[in-house]
């Protein structure tokens, strides 16, 4: 089957145009009518760097490709709008494989209200998905950047962290799964392979007045440092308050690793870290409850100065060390 | 040097925000304020599939990546706005290499009024560039799709065709260059390695009332078939009227190839094919003259029916055969 036939078949599966789409996939470009301001982000995942086909089903890989891109929109407090997918396909990807990838992409798109408005298909030596996502808001000021945290703000975190790192350990050494229940092991592996973008949480925090926000792809300390640098502030994180993923402590112990290190440096949790005016915590908690997507935990504060300090419960500071991500070539 | 340091260095080279950009590269997403309707397209080029590093300088590869993406906006009659670049970098690409790629991207961006508003950097087994481009118009109706050609329209073509195919032959067999002047050979190779998006031409044709338009990436007959299919019409092309690239006939003869086949099936010329109301040719020619980018040639007409027919000067039809593009793996 030629590229055009395959493209036509895949295109048939895309839903009819979304609310802002005047002309969908299949022309030289998709035409949209944005109603205010847009936030646009691109994110690529590459086989052997970000995923392995022997670890995750193709549908899961498709879901992750869209999810990690949408996570950046969540961190802006944006409403998800359109996505454009570049698929670099190795020669061993057959027609069923294309459809399985699209299954995953469309599933995540439906769940988040995202319209797949276009794409490109090319040969590539390894499976590569580059996803562009466009989010919307009535005006630029409704988006939350990384750069406006001020001293005195509270630092809050959605959900739990360290789960993706524990999942990575479980995938690399299945014998570690004996340390936790089957259910917990499955949930930790899913944190690594099948992350969820916190879109509803991001909008809830934006509406509650979050001044700065970032999603955790590189790890709490690394991403916090990006936020601190962009805002020109220092961040103090109370290690004792961190919401550790269920099972992290047990898996880390079985692997001989420090669970706190995995939590602060493990990355790929795709939770949101936000700086919030101290008096907005009540409203933020309320709106997070309405969003019904993840918990909200105060984990520290914004201070004058620079950099990120992780304070240990017994006094002293944690020195976050680099965590070896999977298979960097 | 780590990914973040390199990203920061590359980001420093991006110009300050463009006219529609409220928040540029470096945050979770770029924020723009589109003024009406947007046209968005994604296009990827992959080493070994679309280019070879031993044939083209890195700056040229960067220019081509942006140019081929922008060509889709040209085919919509859009004004170029923003671009987002995913760079998949193999381990042998050093810091100078990154800067050279960015040189090319920025050069093409400046020449077309495009703002590089964001991007992503990842490791990849071969050099991969996936470019998303966003173009603008006051309203969706100002864009030209592929689907509105009607019987009786004129078919017009910008510039010359077959040049990229001749360039491909010259690159594959340098001895063929003896058939033409050095200058002509260089120009043909540049048609293959360093195409120009016809953005001013696309806008000129849109303003002159073009009803349907497409850019020639796959080849005249193939792309004409896409336009015919989308519009539900047939297209008649007069082979004798085709504007063949200077030197094509000589290079084809030296290679034992049919120049007309290379012109209609060679692809990668990135010229524009448009369907124009017959009484709009005068205005289109005038506006193309003002755009001062490429010639405009009537090459046939839109008819009832379906498919694409290439009529030979002596009577009879040309059967367009597939042209072997470079290095499909």
C-alpha cells in the first residue's frame, strides 16, 4: 500500500472538524479560527530514546506522544484545541501498526477534547512521533507562564511524584515487582508508559490565580529550577511534604535506591508545579476538587534569591543528583 | 554541554518576538494572538530519506526544512507567521552543527517574515527536522484550499518545473554536468537542495481570485490529481505549454531520460499549481509581476469529469510514470 492510500485510510478515521476548525486534515494546511489567544508547543518522542516497542503497545505509545505534548498546554492553563502529528515510520511498521498508533492518539484526543487537525507521514529509521499541540484561552493574560512567581507565593504540586521513576525501575527489573502488590506495580508502570496530562488541573490552577506553572518532565528539582530562573526567584521545597507515589518507597528499597531522590529527580511524572498567592490556596483546592483529576499539595514557597532548595525534615538540605533516564543513546 | 545549555544558547539566537507573539520560545508553550484565521501545516525531513549530509551543508538542510513546510502555506495563499522546529539530533552532530542548522533556519525565516516561536530538541538515530508552520489571513475564506476548482477555470503554474529532478540526476551522477554550463548545473542542484517557498506568489494568486491551489512536492501529475480529486473535477494539461527548467532537456538527454517525464513526475519543485477563473488571468499576471518572485504560465484547464490528462503537442496523451525519488529506504 502506498503512502497516499495509507494516509487516506488513516484520515478517514479522524473525526469531523472540531469547533474551531474551518478546514481539516487533507489539504495543504488545516484552517482554524482561534477565538483569542493560542498556546503552541511541540514535543517529540523517539524509539530507543523515549520508549521501546517491546515495553509498550503501539496504542500506548500513541497515547503517550499526545499526552506529553498536551502536558505543556496543561502547564499554561490552556484549553486543549488542535494537534498535528508527524509520524516517522520504520519499514517494519505494518498497516495494523499504523492503526494501533492512531487508536491511542485518538483515544487520548477524545479524552482531552483535542482535534487531530493534520499531520505528516514519512519513513524514518526508528518510530518517531512529533506532536504539535495548540491550546486556547480568551486572551494572552489567561495563560500561566513560568516567569511570574513572586516571593511569598506558595508552591503547590498536583498528584504524586516518583511514580514514573519507580515504573522505570520495575520495567528494567521485573523482579522488583515482588515488593508491592500487582495492582500497585501495574499503576507505577503505567505512570512511566502512559502518563496523563493534567489539563483540568492546569485550568483550575490558572483560574484560581496561579502566577507561574510548569509541568514535571525533567524532574521536580530540574523543572523547579526552570521556573525559579524564569521568575527570578528562589524556591524552597519541604521534602517531608512531597506526595510520594504509592509503592515508590517499597520499590526504591528493593532496588537499593533513595525514594526521595527518585521523587525529586526522576522526572516524567507530568504533574504540575505552580506558584500560587498564599491566599488563593482555598480557591485552588476547591477548583481542583471540581476538576476531579488529581490532589493538590502545598510543598513549599517562593522566596527572594535564586535556585531551588530541598529541605529535609530533620534539618539540612537534599542534594538532588542526576537520575539516569532510560537508554539515552 | 547538556541539552539545556545548548537549548539556551540556541534560544539566545532567536529574534525578539514577532508581531503576533505574546510569549516566545523558552516557556511551556509560545503564546500568540492570531488576528483572524490561521493555516497550520507540519512537514518533516529525515536524513537518508529526504536529504544526505554529504550532499548539502547543514545550513542548506535547515533552510530546506523550513522552506518545504512554508511551501504548504504558500499553497494556501497565507501570510507566513510562526514556525516551531523539532530537531532530532544524532550523536555526531556537534555544537557547530546545531548552529549551522539554525543559521539556515533563521536565514529562511528572515527572508519570509517567519518567527521561530518554539521547538524541541531530542536525540535521534539520524538527523530529523519536523517543522510546524502557522500562516495567517483575515478570515478562513481568504485561504485557498484544493477543493474549489470548477470546470472552465484556467490551470496556471508558477516558475519552472523539472529542475529539482534534473538536480537530483546531477547529484547522483556529476558527470552529467558536462551537458550544461556550470551556472545552470549549480542552479539545478539548488532546485533540489535549496527550494524556495512561493509565498508571495501564493498570496498574489489568492488575491487574484484563485479558486484552488496546491504546491508541487510529489510532482505535477500527482499533485494535480490531489487537486482534481479534492475539487471533484478533471484537469487537462497541455504538455507543450509546460515551463521546463533551463537545462532540464540537456541533462535528461545526457542521462537517457525523457525530460517531460521528469517535469511532470519528478516532484520537489515546490512551485504552485492553481485553478483560476478564466477572466482573472490578467489580474493574476499583474499581481505576480508585482510579487516579483516567479513567472506565471497557463498550462491547461479544469474540465468536468475526473483525473488528470497530459496532452502531447502532436496529439495523444502522456502516461506519467512514477519517478524514483532518492533513497527511499
